[in-house]
C-alpha cells in the first residue's frame, strides 16, 4: 500500500475496533517482514504464495484463537 504499511493500518483500525483480528500476508519471508517492521513479532502471518486451503486454515486459526479477543464468529 503506498500510503501506509499493513501494520499501520491494523493499528489504526484496532483503535476503534479492539477485537479486530488480523492476518498479515506478504511476499517477504516472515523473518524479513518482522525485521523490516511490516508486521509485529508474534503476529499472524501467511507468506505468499499460498493455497486457498492454507488461507482458509490461517483464517480459521485467527478466528478460533482466544488470545485474539472475542469468541468464534466474532
């Protein structure tokens, strides 16, 4: 995104929606994405390329994770 990073967008959105769940995706490897500040350490991350099945699994994990806030279906 030309105006801000995904991490910045997520932070802005979470101010008004604290239970928002976030899954980052990038063509960068996870270590490089964290090292460059694109995602926060420990954040949910799915590297590209990925399959539809991998995306569905990652989304389900984010939705089911109680540490992300809220309950399933939130």
